[in-house]
C-alpha cells in the first residue's frame, strides 16, 4: 500500500479515534516496516571479532552497526571490554561519553575510524 494513501486515510479517521488507538495503529505500521536481522556467515563473524579485538588492543574508535530490533543503528564508540562468555562488548560513546554495551549477535558490522 502506498504511504500517501495510508497517511491520507489516517488523517481522515484519526480525528474520530482515541489517542491510544492512534498510537496502536502507528505501532502496527512500524512493525510492518521492520527489517529482519540477517544471518552472518563465519567469515563475517571472524572479521567483526578481529576488528573489535584490534580496537580494544590499540585503543581505536570504531563505528558499530547493529540491529536494534526494527532497523539498523550506527554508533561511534571506544571498546573497553570484550566478554566472550556472555557474548557482550562494553563501550564508551565518543560524543556523549556514556557507557553502553552491545550483544555480539546484534552487531552487523564494525568499521575502525
């Protein structure tokens, strides 16, 4: 369905709907636009692991592309700890200096900056 037609129809009917219903409809549309997380092969996992290890060892900033459940997100960070047992990495954001962690399985790509 064309988004223009869907939006036009939404404008027509949302004035008759409760705000909770409008939010539920928006959530359903967001789920329709969801991008499925791809399955990476062994070579891609090795490359990601190598880049993360190098970033940690050499204290290099990286840009991590990860799947956030609906779509892809990119974040520029410094890797501070690799936890292979729990399959997590701990990082510090380059701009906000906040600590964050990623599940290794959600990481799609890593670029050393």
